[in-house]
């Protein structure tokens, strides 16, 4: 996708998405001569002080969290027993 920054309209971001890291590596290491020439032509269009920056990121799905397999609390509220760690801490008193 090609995105324009609305706060700084001279800034554009080009985004490429690949399903896996391996696919990303293949995309960038198997460039044809035509791809390399096009990249060079695009860089010549850049007017900034610094070279274009490449930023790598991982997208995480924002699906709903899974429900616990059991709805029973770890320490049921109706239980009068305390967890073993509390009993050990209280044995000296």
C-alpha cells in the first residue's frame, strides 16, 4: 500500500506485507535486474536530506482472547483451605 502522512503531506509510506519471514527474505533477495533498476530510479526521486528509511515490523492479529478451558477459579472462593504457600508461611506463627 502507499500511504500519505496527513500531518506532513510530503511524507509517504510504502508498505509490503508477506505471510512469513521467509517470504520477505525471498522478496528482497531475488530481485531481477529490472527490479534493481526501478529501485535506483525511485531513490533518485527522493528529495530528503537522508536516505529513505526501511522499518521492519511484525503485525499481530487483534482477535478476541480465548476463553479459559475451565471456568473454575484456581482457588475456589467456597474453599476454606488456603494455598500451600500460605500455609508454609504461616506455620511459624
